[in-house]
C-alpha cells in the first residue's frame, strides 16, 4: 500500500493492480515454532488486487501448514493464484536455489551519482505522503488518524485542502469528508477528483454548518441533494426553505405552541422531572421542521421553563 501511495503521489503510476499498473509477487514459507531452519518457499503470481494478495497469502500459509502437519513436504515452486475459486495451482517447479539466479548486464556502465544532482532531484519532488500527513497535523490541528486517512491518496489530500479555502473549521471538514463523502465515493467506486460535489461546494456547506445557518441534520439532507444534482448548498437551502431560524421571537412562539401540545410533560417538569427537558427540545425541533437554531432554542427554552417554575412555586 505504501508503494502504491508513493507512486500515485509522484504521479508516475495510477497504482491500479486491476489494470496491471502495479504487480505483486509474493514468496511464502512456514516453519514449526522453535525450528531454526527456514521452511521451503513458494512464489505466488497473478494477484491483481490488494484483496487478492491477502486471500492468496492466507490460502498458501494454510496450505503449507496443512501439508507439513500431514507429513508431506513443501516443494519449491511457482504457483498461479486463481481468485475466482480462491485457490492456487502449480505453474512451474524451481527445485534448486540457482533457478532464482540473476545475471549481471554487461552493457550497463557504472553510474556515479553526485550528491548535488541527487539533492536537486529531491528538491524538485512534490510533497510526499508522510510529509503531508505531518503537515496536516501541525498546520490544521487534526488528529493523526484523520491526517492518515485524508492523505491516503493525493487527490483526497488536495480535495481536503481546497475545501479549507472556503471553511476555516479543519476538523469539521475532515469529519464530513471521512464520513459522508467517503461513503458516497465507496458506493460509487469513485476517487475524490471524480466526485460531483467539488471542494468549493463542500467548503461552502461546512461554512453554513459552522456559522449555524443550518444544523447538522439539515446539512445531511442538503448534502444528499448536492450529490444528486451537483447544485450548491446555498441554492438548495433557498429552494427548499431550509435556512435555520435564528429569530428569537419566532422560536419563542414555537416553544409556546409546543407547551400547549405537551401539557402533561410540562406538569411533570414543573413537578421536578427535569429529564423531560430533552423531550421539549425534540418537540420544538419537530415543530420547526428542524430549522430552529439548537443553541438559541436551548437558551430560550431554559429561560421559559425557569419563568414557569417560579410562577408554579408562587402558586403553591
């Protein structure tokens, strides 16, 4: 995976094993615990995905262990992996070590690499995965796990950084990319540079969440529509009337209406059952169709309930 990531960052190979852009041959040998001598190795070929490599390795390890335990001997040979049936089959035998020998090339002359030349090449390279991961942690203050995920591919790292040009909350953007966006990419078998929602659009949506123009629940609805239509978040919010309610008077009216519909719960709260508060918040959000500003709703609701509690005590 590291080699694939590196060649992708250097833009010298797309790293797609399925297309033959990257090949992997694996040598496997096992030996009983405590045995000093290495076991006989076999070589596996024809693995055209990382999953296939994993399956082939597991299969060959189990095959060799079973063979040794049954009293048989592992033969040094090349095996062809058939991923369709999950089995390997002999391709050719290499019973002697010299079958793996390499020959020197007499037509290749000695090459002396000067330090200055090597350094000039190194300086011309683009930022590599490890360096970018460390920079993300330092520059944006995101956790190591986030930076590892966001720098897995160069196109994803580019997408993240471009999104941050439109939203200053690096952690918020990281969370949405790693959850909502990556889920869609996986479902559609896409890379970040193929995603219909462009970095500017993602950043704009996150800025609306950060600025509390919309809440997280509405943002998910907007994001789903963006994925279907490619429209900007602002356009969708205006078309569907999803802009968050921040007018205190309108929220207070909704709270009063909610109390009228929840007299039983209100009496329970006034009698000391304060856990009902969460129910009230949910009902206000339901009546406002999720558009009431959560922070302002909580503040106004608490003030209103404190006022009602004082009146309730005076009556007693």
